[in-house]
C-alpha cells in the first residue's frame, strides 16, 4: 500500500461502533480506524508497543498524543501529553514495511484511536 493510498483511506474512514481488545493487555482497546491502519500498514507491532510500555500506559490515563513517523523503512514513535507537552516515551524501529508518512493517534483511558476519531 502506498502512503497516499493509506492516508486517503484513513481520511475517508467514517469511524465505527466497535473496538478491539489487545490480546496481551486486555484493558487496552483500539478503534476500527486503528485496526484498519494496522491491517493496511502491516503495523500491528505498533499497537503492541503502545499496549505494553509502562510509561505509555501510565500517561494514557490522562491523555497521550502519539506520532509515528516512518521514513526509509525505519520508524520513530514519540508519545507526549499533548501538543508541545513533555516527551513521555520515544522508540526507534530499525525496520518496518509500513508506508512512509507521519501518523497521529490519541491514547485516552485505555483506547487508542486515530486523531480524527477523537
């Protein structure tokens, strides 16, 4: 899937009514939009990282802004407590086949969602 196709698919996604429980951390859920992203971008690893990092799980009780930046088949995850807030978590991924781009998510009270689903 190309970056343009993925971004268009996410922009056109109308939202949904169901959510998914993470298989390891059952109190972490994610929306249909996040499921769509993970499926089309081959990025279930991204959800696994969010659901298993203690610093992220602590912050999400309030509000966490997550940015996934993908370039040259590498990724950078940055989590903070809002725009220009302090960095809570950062991780570099050496290889991914996720399409290049900048993807934004929110993690609030156990729910991971696309920024446009908030």
